[in-house]
C-alpha cells in the first residue's frame, strides 16, 4: 500500500505539469505557435496580464515544491507518517490546486490566504519529523 504522502507527491508532480502547460498555453496564445516551436532567440515583448500571472504562479509553485518533496518524502522515509501528515499533505495539494486559478484570474487577498493554507499543510507534514 502506497502511503498517502507519496500519492500526494505524485499528484503534485501532475500539478507541476498543469502549471507548465497552463503557462505555456497563455504564452503561446500571446506570442503565437511559431514562437513556441521556434528557437525563442531574442527577448519577446512583455507578457500580457494573464500570461504573466500564470508564469508567476508556476514560479511560485516551483519555489515551494522542493519543501513539499522534502517533507513528504521525509515522513515516509523516517516512518513518521500519521493522520496529521496525511491531512497536511492533502491540505497542501488542495490549496495549491485552488491557488492556480485564483492567481490566473488575479484574485487578490484570497490567493494569499490559500497560499498560507498550503504552508500550514506543509507544516502539518513536517511536524512529525520535528517532534521525533
């Protein structure tokens, strides 16, 4: 049986692909298919608002994904998984799934609250490693 934390980590990898494809879609929509399939030499013009937000959302996810990887793998390797780490893993993933469209649509404040909720989820995963 695969621990919940590893399932969530695998789903986090899928979410990374969603981020990559979402940002790529909006950049291609702005710059065109030739740009996407070309060498991308030279600096393109600035991204429009939505494409820029999607690229920033992807960067934000990439900033916190290593923390999630360390936490989720850490509790499994250390044999410290429990209901708190499992719930925290799901909280992290759910918050990160919700975060992407909030950022894409430019929703202020709620997006920040959802981000903080994802960090609380990570804290719940890390906690069993710290109290041992």
